[in-house]
C-alpha cells in the first residue's frame, strides 16, 4: 500500500453536457440549447493580468497492490524468483481545489456573433473574459454563469496486471496490461496500455526494451538503461528517433534510487542487512 498526499497547482476542464446543433444567421448564432460547463483553478490574478504560481488545492491518493512469487529453485541463479505475478490499483484518489477556483455553466440558446468574435479584445484582467462570456450568453448578466468556488478532480485511476519470467540467468521477459478505471465525472483519464518486453539484469547494470500498444491502436517502442542507482529511459523512443506521420506522444524519464539503510534480505531463515560496502 502506497498512500500519497497530493498538491494541485493548476486545473482546467471543459464539459459538453448534451449534443446540440447550431447555425449562424447574419450576426447571430441559433442553437438547440447548448449546455456546457467549464471549471478552473489557477494562479491568474482576479484583478490584473498577472500570474502567481502556487498551490490551489490538496488531496489524497492511494496505490494498492500485491505480488505472488514462485521462488527460483536453481541454486546457480541469482534471481529470487522463477516467475512473478502482480496486480495493483494505481492512482486512486482526488484533489479538491478550493483556492482561486471557479465553475461556470452556460446554457446557450443564441448569442451575438460580433460579441463572441471580439470578446477577448482589451481585457482588463484575467477573469474579464469569463465575465464577458457570461454577459453575452445571459443578456448582460456577467455573474450568472458562476455556480461554485471549488471543484474536485479525480486522479487517473487504473488497474494493472503484470507477469515476469526468468528464462535464464540474468535474462527476463515480462508482460503488462493497464486499463483505466472510471470513477466520477471529472477525472484525468489513465491510458489503456498493453506491453511485452525483455531485460538483462545484474546488480549494478540493467537494460531492457519493450513494445507497447496504447489505447489499443498506437504502437510504441520503449527502452531503458540502469547504471547502479541511476535509471534513464523512454516509453516511446521511436518518436524521439524517427519521424512520425502522427505524433501521439514522446517522453524521457530519469530516476535515482537512494537506499540509506541498505537492502534487507533473508538467508537460511535469518534476516540481515546488506550494506553498500558489501
């Protein structure tokens, strides 16, 4: 179990609550009532065009998982497992934004087209655009669209299943499936991912590669290298090395693992600590 305390710095959403059709007749939009909402939490000033970066909300999160390991009975192998299965719920939680936060609902029947095309000109402050939009939709009422001063955004929850197999000394193959879980209406969507890969693993060196399928249609090639406690890699190195007709995503990650208390292991039924000197 991995509990987390979450800090929210910025958040924004737009939600269309119903299907609608609209058309323009000269300077007016006509529509079969469009119901839309927006919400945001930001460091943008309410009175000027300035911006101050800061924490706008807090929350709690949780990762919860378990592993089942089949021990390696080969005395010459240094791997602790012959095969390993894992299942986990990742990023279960939410952030409640209650500072510099607003939610607005817009029920749009018709609006003056000239107003909408010039609504962003000569803004007096960062929130002036929202007030002008409310006035354009609600016949001059610049405050009617506002419905709340706080909002909750749920984290990208997913269920993850993994399998790891020690095919020979220092060589492993693995498979992974991650599927998003939908909780409530305002939620960051976790990607659906399937991946297979292989790695070579020693105590102070490790290298691996995998092929992944994101959202059941976008293929990616990932690779990483670990030297001691430092790991660097990419889940979509193909996007960094080769031109893409449609770029779906690219990333580089880096991690440094620090073990101030060493590794606790067990031998012949006795616990001991292996320090860095060993």
